[in-house]
């Protein structure tokens, strides 16, 4: 039997998250695979990540690749996503992150095209994602340069980013939080986009709320580093 050993739970989690994102339209098309998902394998310097060029409803958990954080395939018969390097870069930089979601979702992608960050205008967004959803500079999909750009960006300890002319990346201390970050980013981008289109000035959150959100995320990152 293939891949049915110690990695099974992680593989199942990655496939279930991918199916959920696909069914809810986060991959930009219902038939495509405009995105990829991974989860960190604790204590192994490795991750379970979606394979390249497959329809997620046509595969089983055993098709989810196990890849080390240097990009070497540890277990599995399929080629890992071309964006596996981007996921590995996040895990190397951020011990607090246990799950990563990358998608081509519509409203996040609007800001990827206009090269504008999305400010946190709801307190739930500030606390969960960060005070600002920043734009990571463009590099070719799947390139080591894009992985390096993502690795540099995530040092600010936020949990969601826009990738210029490409899509978004969302992070979490577990898969549920990474999926929530993906949804919250889309809500933040959608409402901001519609609010901008009214031409009416948009009010921001008070400074003390933004300060509180920053403090919480720094505390969480420091706690994760202690345990690492
Ligand atoms: Zn992509």
C-alpha cells in the first residue's frame, strides 16, 4: 500500500482542505487547481503538500506528497506542487505556522493586479491576519525567487499576504486557522474593493486596536519560537 503510514493524518487534512477550498470557489475556477495547500509535519522538518496538476476530487490522501523543507520528496509517487518551495520558505521562517494555503481567489487577486495592500478595517481581520495585508513582489510562479520573496515577507508575522499578479497566501497555527485566514482575506478584500468603488471616504480602525492586534501576534510568534 502506498503512503499509508505515519503521514496519513496530514495527507487527509491537506486533501480535505483542498476540496473545501475548491468547492467554495477559492481556487479561482471550479474545475481548476488554482492553488495549493500544505501542513507541517511536526518534528520532521517536512510537510504534506498537494501534488502538481491534478484535480483534487480525483485523488486520494495517498496522492498528497511528503516533502522536506529543502524540497526533496520524502514519500509519494506524484510530483509536488510547483509552489512547494513557497510553502517550505514559510515553514523555515515561521515556527508558529503549521498550515499554509495558496489560492487564486478573486478579490485577493484584484489587489494583486492593482498592487495595493488591504488594510485591516475590521478588528477580526487585524487580530487574525495583521494590521495590513501586504503585497509580496512578483516573481515567476514556482521560481526560487518567488519562494525567497515569500520567505522575506512573512517575517513581519502577519498571517495573510497578496502575491503580486498571482494570488494570495494565508498562514495558520493549524489548518482551520489557515482556512479562516483565507476566508477573512477574501472578505477584507471584497468589502474594501466595494467600499472604494463608492468613492465615499473609508474609516479605519482606532490606533489602540491596531496596537493591541500587533501585540497579540508578536506574543504568539514569540511563544511558538520558545517551543520550537
Ligand atoms: Zn498560484
